[in-house]
C-alpha cells in the first residue's frame, strides 16, 4: 500500500515540531536556572558570609590593638575598655574563629592555607594581649612595676609604643594578610556573578533563537496548513454552500490523494448526478412527461421518487386543467361581488368621515376663540393637538365677577367617545357658572363631578359599571389682587418663580363617580402670584407620548425641565418650541393621546 501523507499526519508533524522546540526551550531554561541557582547559593552561603567574617576579624584585630594600648595607658582597674578586651579575648574571638574555620572548609587550598596562617598570627597576637593583661592586672601593679621593676614596665610600654614592636608587627602582618584574603574572596564572588550572568545571557540567546524558530516554524506550518488543508477545505465548503443555494458548479474541484481528495471525488460525482436530476426535473416541469431518466441504483430514493413524481404530475395536470376552468368561473363571479362591496364600503366610509368632520366643527365651536383668550389672559398661549379628527381634551375660558376662569380638561378616551364626553363636560361647566355664579375652583369641580355622575347615571355604586369621567385643572385668576385659585383632578399645576419651578398637586381622584362608594371633595388652593411668575396647566398627553431613540415615553420630569428652560421666552415662542419638541420626539411613532398645554405669565 502506497504511503499517504494524510491530514492527520500533516497536522501531527506540524504540531510535533512546535512541541519539540517548546520542550527544548523549556529544558535549556530549566538547566540554566538550576546552574544559576547553585551559583547564587554559593555566593549567598559562602562568599558573602566569608567576606563578612573576614572583615569582622579585621575589625576585631584593630579593636584589640586599641584596647590593649588603653590597658597599658589606663591604670583604672574597672575601666570599660579593659572589660571589653576581656570579653573580646574570652568570647568574641573564639566564636568568630570557629565561624571562619567553618566557612573555610568550602574554600580552595590556597585560601585555606592563608586563613590558617592568619589565625595562627591572631592567636599569637591574643597571647601577647594576655601577657600584657597578666602583667598589669590591678591598679597596684602599675605602681609596683614603675617603682620596683622599671625594666618590665619599659618593656610593656615598648610593646605598644615602638613602631617595630612585636604587637605592631603582628597587627600589620595580620591586617595585610586579611586584606589580601578579603580581596581574593571578593574577586571569586565577582567571578561567580560573571559566570551567573553569562549563563543568563546564554539562556537569553537560546530563548530568543528558539522563539524565532518557533515563530518561523509556526508561520511555515500555517502556510503549509493553509495550502494543503485550509484551501482545499474552503473549495469544498464553497461548493457545498453554492449547492445549498441550489447552484450547481460548472467546473470540477481538484481531487487530491488525501481525505479531502476523497471528499472532492464524491462531491464531483454528486454534482454530476444532480445536474442529470435537474435536467430531468426541468423537462418534467415543462410538461415533457416522456423524458428519459434512469435511477442510479435500486436504492436511489431520489431517482425513484422523481419517476413517481413524473407519473403523479401527469395525472394531476389533467385534474388541474378541469379545476382551473371551474375556478375561473367562480373567481369572475367573486370579483364582481367584491367590487360591489368595495363601492358600498367607500360610500359608508365617506359618510362616517363627513359625520366626524361635522362633529369637529361642532366641537371647535365650543372652544373659546383666540381673541377671547387674549382678552382674558393677554400674555398666554394654548397648545392643542388632537390625536384624531375630534378630541377628548378641551380647554375652557370664562370671565366671572372680574376673574379669569380657565381650565385644561382631559376626558376619558379620545376620538369620538372622548369628543362626546368633552361636550358633556363643557355643557355642565357652563350650567354651573350660569347657575351658581361661584368662582371657587373646588366648588365648581364638586358640582362638575356631581353633574357628570347624574348625566351618565352613575348613581348606584353596586350596579354601575361606567368609568367615564375626566381629569381637569381649573384656575380662577384675579389680575387686580394677583391671586390665583385652583383645584385639580390628578393633573398638577407648575409655577415658575425666581429661577425655580414648583409643582402644586391636585387631588388623586377624577371628576365623576368612577365606582367610588363615597363622594370626595376637591381641595381648593390659593397662591399669591407676582409679576414675572409663569403658570402652566396641561393634560397628560404630552408626557405620555412615545418617541426618542429608544421609543420611550417623554415623561413628566422631562416635560417639567423643558417648561423651566423656555419659561423666559415670549409665549408664542414657547408654544412653537413645545410643538416642535414633541413632534421631533414623536418621529415616526403614532400620537398616543390628545395633547393640551396652557401657559400664562403674570404681568
């Protein structure tokens, strides 16, 4: 059997090479780090402590020389320098000597011989110190030697004062030898450091080299994989995607000697079969039921199904021809009936639309004209935007007892139902003013609520199911006294004064029974206003409008901020800004409710 370089073998060789290089880099790094650690341990545990111990020994010799000089010169027996010399000879030197001997076990032969010679000299130096100390043990010994043994006294003085005395000679010799040995230990420590740095440099060079090899190897493997695996797979994938869209390729894909080549061979064969099947289906579809087609085998389910389909289509075509003729006659009759109904609907739609437009003219007639509004409130505006042709919102203005009465009313619903409710509310308001001549807003709302309930037969809580009513903000303004009274059902009143905006809330129940068991009374509010104050009343349509980038409600907080931002502008300009803002916010969204905003500035 011929050897085949299969996809698995290609991938194995590529990744095996990368893994081998990775293990080589890891092994060299581990070996270098181990050697460096040994060198570092030797520096830390041998050379550095050795240098430190030798320097301590050097300092001990210098200090011993100073203390023995003081011993001869100072006659006081209990002087602290004499006690320090005793401790040095008895405790410090033996401990330091053992420490130096322990450290020297790891030294080379020359350094061992050098420290042995130095310690011998130090022992001799210590013996001289002990000799001097034994000759002058007490205060009396100084006087005794000076009077009775001046030769010994002069000898002791000469041992510490003469430049070439034995004490000075040994001190110089010891310090010189120690200096040479310390330098030698320093040099060996430096050499070890250089050795460690060289190992790290070697490691860096090896890692960099292997990194470049890994990079180049990865690139070569990627190129090799792309050329031998990815590109053929992409060709097969492209062919399958085109076939999934019903497109049969004109050219065959190249057939290799690996698994992808076997797949390509199978796909080429499949494409040829599908072309034959397509041609047969086209012939059958065009009505040629005698076209030739032979299944690939007895197990060719698709081919057998196509042959059966050809026979079924032959039978169905005759049946369809008969049904088409029958259905054609039925469709002609149905079309005539539909056209007749369409004409009736158009007539009915025109009648309904004409009726609603006439209702709008009736509703517009109850709204106060602009001239009347300007006479009552010279510095004011009204923004009124019905959702449909007719509206459930309406604004009301009246003059009574020298006061300007105005209200923003939001009836239940919008369109035709809301319009009917608005006419009911308008007529009841007119009756209340005419009958009672009372300008107190809370009294008017109480009477309005009673009138709505009676008009809509909302007398029995247990039996009533009607929920018709209205939200309203009603104001009574005395321009001479600059006093504003108002009462409200749900909707608040905004007052802007001295750079601040205040919200005065109304009652949290509507006008009308609304299935409440007990009749509730509205609260009357009185506010002393001053020149420059701006008052706003409104329905909830503006704040409830959906729009913006995320299709959310405008919200009352944003509406409130907008009113505050524009309150200093002229009233016509405020109305224009409010209108443009809500239209821009709404965008392509439908208007969800009637919109009503009334603004008034105190002059």
